[in-house]
């Protein structure tokens, strides 16, 4: 059977998942972190079962192959020097053969790449051509931390796997169905026509996946449902999905807008930023850095960007408690807005790191929505990372926990574009 690689290239990392298609069976997954350094961390999981435990660092050039906890799968670990993405991909592909996961590179017939910003040029996944790649480069201003790395990954894979179908899957494409009253800002219209100044959203592949799974779980046609999907992780976004399409979403021109996140501020009055810049003597770049990397849960709590850390001390640390309350507050505001926009909601879906794993955060959110008719089943909610309905049987609005699977959506898009 043909194999498809789903790739997410970051500025200093490379995540991948290798799937047997069309069976949709994951046969390997991994990540290379700290690319460009002498102590890059390589993790590849493979075998009968794929597990998600995180690598604990080892000394340089210290290779390990270990059995997973239940002995059904294996995990390769290494710390070594990797100079760039080209070398990272070469290393990863070579290890896939060394470990017996594949016999030959030709087994990989398709490579799907996550690309963050597709602007208005791309409302669906596309086969990568020179023109497509040039547009991804031109859209770097919309996602300066992501698009250049995404393009770098595409080029590196094309060089090593020239015969594999290369497909770009855009985070923003799912949101291209938003009506103009939802994607336009109330700015002079010429800024939209000249510069593309509008809301694009993000996490579209994740929202698309969990929405389709929600419809399957509820045994209903997605086009007949009103859903609110909560992608709550270090980056967080909330999307209103009506008739199977994105109606509105919390992230904006960039992934900085919307709810408070791990280190991102979410929505802030622009006048306040100008006010702070003047008094602190900050450049635009410095202000953006604060908004992206020093705000959110970290900025308010002053101790951590990790929700788990804050929950541990919420009863004794006022700032940690405040950060949690602000996070919940912002989520509830968007959920309420989207219920009003859609004229109701059939189900609310939790996904991503916090959404999938934080039992107390899901409870706090649902408890705030009781008046809408969402009733939490606390026993069902006492799980992490499982696909389950967490509302009671008599809940008027269903609450679902659905682990996201962006890699599977990427692989499916690659398959759909194969001739």
C-alpha cells in the first residue's frame, strides 16, 4: 500500500506522521527539535502502537531504541547535530529505512505540508507548483513565524522525494467561507483591497476534522448542524460552524487575535498598545514580541504559560487564579457570541492540548454555559485524550471531547488530489 507523509515544519522543528493509505493507519510519527543546533532532539515512534509520551533529553549522539510501556511499540531517540531542515529530513528518511519502517523512499507517494497562511488565494488544499510556492513565500508577511518555515520544508522534501506528490494544506482555507461581515474589519475599505487586511483565522484543519467527527458521533449530516469547536492549546481559537462551513472564528489577521492564550494576548484595544509603546519607548517589533511571547497566561500569572502549572497553584496564587479566570472568561464570550450569530448550537466540541486533557477547564467552561442547556456528566468528563460525549443524556446541547487529528486530514487531502 502507498504511504503518505504529513509534515508540519516549524522554524526550528519538524513534526511528521507516516500513514498507510487509504487504510489511514499510522505506522510512524516523530519530531526533530532544535534544528540548527548541535543538540537537536530526534524522536520516532513506530510499531504496533503509537504512543505520545514526550522525549526526555539524552547526551549528544546517544541513540536509544526502547519498547513502549505496553511493549507493543518502539521508540527511537537520539540527540545529535542537525544543521538545517534539509539535513533533518534526510536524517529522518534514512532512519525510517534503518529502522525497517520503509524499505525504499519510493514507498512514500505523497507528502502533505501544513501551511499556516493561505490568504485569499487558497480556499482548499492544492498540489504544490512553482506558482503555489511563490505565493506561499509572498504570504510570509501574514505569518512571518510560520510560512517561511513551511516553504523551507516543502522545498527540502521536494529535493529528496521528487517523485512524491507534494500538497499544501492551509490553516486558513477552512475559514474562507466566512461572510464579509465576519471577516472584514471596520477600517477604510481600501486597506482590504490593497493589502488584504481582513480576518483569516487559523487552526482550520483541526476545526474541520473535529467538526466532521462530531457529525459522525451525533449520527447527523454536518450540513444540518450548528457547532462551536474549541481548539484550546498553547494557541487557541474558537470557530462557529454552520451548514458544514466556518461562519466565524476568533483568530484574526494573524493568530494573535481572539482569546487569551499561553503567551499571546488575544484581543486588545489598539489604542492601549500605542499608549504603552510611547511610555515604554518600545518599537513595533518589541511590542509585537510582548503580545506574542510575553502575554496571555504567562503575562497575567507572571509564573507560567502552561495551564497545568497554573491549575496546580490556583488556590494559593492570586495571579495564577486570575489568569485561569481570564482564559475562561474570553472563551465564554466567544461561545456566547457564536450561539447568538448562529441562532443556537447543537454541540460544543473540545480539542487540542488543554481541550483534550484539562478536566477542570472543560468543567469550568461548561458550568458557565448551564443556562444554555449544556449539562456536564462529571464521570464522563474524567478522561484525557479520549473521544467521548461528556454531556448528560438529557443535555439540550451536546458537549463532545474529540482529540484533533490534523495529520489525518492532511493525508486525506493528499489522497484526494492523487490522479
